[in-house]
């Protein structure tokens, strides 16, 4: 391992007060990987929305859904938290492709419930199994708040999220056309505060983040002139989200240097 990875290990080793970080990265051109506590399981927050996206696109390929079909928003789907739909007209009808955009670009919880309802929980679990995401589980819909003890939870780990991003890059998550469309959606992500915050100008980011009061995660594809890197960084125990963002950003920049994609 190189000097940049040694800096990452030093940053991670210096955490205290219950703060934790897990890292998984794979250079797509040669399969080289960098991992740190990558199988530790965390609440997934909004990172679980990417497997839902894959499940919807698979259902479209199978003819079970159409991205152009207008989807009503059921009262049970309408929740607060991130997004805008919960504040809009209850009679609003949007095609499924617009719900997909809102779920990924601004992490809209209501759109995510519409997408989950369209795909079905079993299809999402099939995606997790097919991609070997054994540390990831879908346990509930989106609530717009922290779940109670009887409401279940969604879980994931850095190695699983890295594996999923890699599958979207090598066109094994779905058909090549569907994977290209999903990568394009992920490139519209508006949260640039974590992995994307310290990237060199030549490197672009496409991915999905997640957070709540206790955790801050980011996952996605870093693309540079010399290659691509599937990355996931998960944290918890940070009382200041901006501190977690800065750590994730520094890890992302160091991984770019370590992998040589820029």
C-alpha cells in the first residue's frame, strides 16, 4: 500500500469517542481493492435507495413496470424528511422515472416509498442476493424519522455498497442499457459534501449518500482520466455531520491519489 493509504489508515486510527469509519474501494480496471473494516454493518439510511433503483430497472426490463407510467402517491407513502414531494399536492401524478430522479438526486423519501412499492420488497431482496450483498438487509419502508424498536431497520456495509457500484459499472447489476441509465441518474446526485468535496477537477462523482442523526455514509463511482474507482465510506459516532463529511472527503481524495485514477 502507498503513502496515501497510509494517511487514510492514520486518519481512521486516530478516531476516538465512539467514532468509526469503514472503507471499501475497487479500481475497476484491474480489480485492485483497498478496505478498512469494510464488513462492519451499519444502518443503511438512504444508501439502500440504490438497490431499490436497480430493482425497479430490472422490473422494467421484465415488462412488469414502465418508467413512463404515472404513479399516484398513496397517503402512506407521503413522509417528511429529505425531499419535496411531502409538501406538494396530494393529487400529483408523476411517471416512475421522475420518482427515480427525485429518489436519487435529492433523496426524496416519499418518491423512495413509491419506488419501493412499485418494485416490491421481494424484488429488492433478490437484487441484494444476486449481487452478493450479504451484509445488507431491507427491513422497512422510509418513515421520515428514526424507526421505533418494532419497526425494523435497513442495514448495509461498505464492502456491499462497493460491490453494488462495481456491478453498475461492469453492467452486471442489470442490462447494459439499464446500468448506463442508472449511472446517469447517480451522476445527478446533488449531495456533494462528502466523497465529492475534495476531488481533483479532473475527477467526477456519481453516487448515493445517506445520513441520520448518528451516521453519515457516501458511496459511488469516482471517474478520472486514468480509471474508475467504486467507493463506499460509512461512518457513525460523529456528533458533527460536517466533521464526518470532511473525513469522508479527505478519504475520497486520498483514494484517488492511491489508485492513480487522476
